[in-house]
């Protein structure tokens, strides 16, 4: 039985027009391992493997692991905010300045 992780991986893979083999090549895993991620209630992949899957699918690990109903955009925003919170004040100010410029357009 697939898990939310498996459902999200399959959804994003199909959305990008990737085969299981193509995704496995991008991730550096076997096709059978990717099939298990999508279709079985297996143990979660390692953090490194999850990161590779997220990169290959152009998403975040947060979105792939979310247990509640969440959109990919919400998960991306949450990941961005966590990174923002860890920035030093100078970097935060630069980002705020960039946002002001973007708001002007």
C-alpha cells in the first residue's frame, strides 16, 4: 500500500513525464527501489536519499514527507521561511531590500 510519500513521488514523477527508470537514474538508485518508494509501505529513505529524490523532482523534502494535506507551494514556503529564520541580520536585510524592489514592479 502506498504512503503519502509514495503518492507524492509518483504524482511529481508523472507530472514531469519521467519513467521510474529515469527518476532512478536522476536519484542514483535502482528502478526497483524507486518502485518500492512509490508502491510499498517501506521504511523512509535516508535523509540523503530523500534529498536526492526531492532535487530530482524539483521539490522539497518537506513536501514529500508532509503527513497532512499540504500543497507543494505551502511546503516550499515553509522551507524558505525556516532558511530565512537561520540567516544573519545582514542577509535578512538584503532579502527584505530585494522584496521591496520586486514589490515596486
